[in-house]
């Protein structure tokens, strides 16, 4: 087992941020909206970003990448801290199978899809499907809420040798700022 970690560390050492010059631009939230449906409240979002060459190389060499989208819906209160009505997160895992030359995308460990083209994988990441974040009744009708949304590469789920090499930042740090918008709760 130690030998396997050592070999993966040696394989990915050239991918360390100190040896690469390409910097990450970051993730930008282009569009986000919350809508009330029969099932509950669904989040529709769109992001803009490109993976760095370091991340693409690591993916091709067998390192799965995890992207986590977080959403918080809160109601401002004048007399105390804001009330957190909804807190949800969704994780998307991307891996590459060298034998089949296919990318595998898993959403929250349950929904698996295979893609041949890298562009299709990036399209899914940039425009995820409408995500059910809460059931009906989670928000009070007629109240105004603040919705905060962000997406980031989850470096805590990378293999430990890579986590050690990315402490200095660089190409492995890919995230968006919190994007906020107002939403008036209307029930269906």
C-alpha cells in the first residue's frame, strides 16, 4: 500500500504547482435562479470556467476530480442572525478510464454517466441539471430570502500525496466566490 502511494506521488510530482506556470482563472457564476415546483425548490445554475492543464493531466492519469456546489438559503432577521432555512451541497466526481477512453461523471455517488468527449463533460459541469434543494414547505410563503451559491474543486477528496503537494496553491485551487441573489418564496 505504501508502495502504491509512493508510485502515485512520483507519477504526479511533475504536476505539482511549483513546476507549472499556468494559473487558474477560477470559476464564475454566470446565472443562478431558484424556482418553486411541484416537488419543491429547484436551483438552476450556470458556471463559466476552464480546467488548468495540470488538472486535465491529473485526470487523464487516473486522478478523479470532485466538484462541490454549495447553496445556502437564509432569511434576514432584524433582531438576530439570519435564519438558515436551507443548506445543501452536491458533489460531482469526474474520472477517466484509460482502457475505454471514456469519462465517467457521478453525481452524489448515485447517478453515473459516461462520455466520450471532454466537451460534453465540461458542458455538464458548467450547466448542471436543475437540482432539487428542498421540499415544499421548507420556506415560508411570501417571505424574502437570500440565496448564496458557490462551486469549488474539492481538494480534500484528492489522494493524500497530491494534497501535500498542493499546499502552496497554484493550479489545484479552483473555486468561485459566493454569488448572492434574492428570492421571494411562492409555494405550489
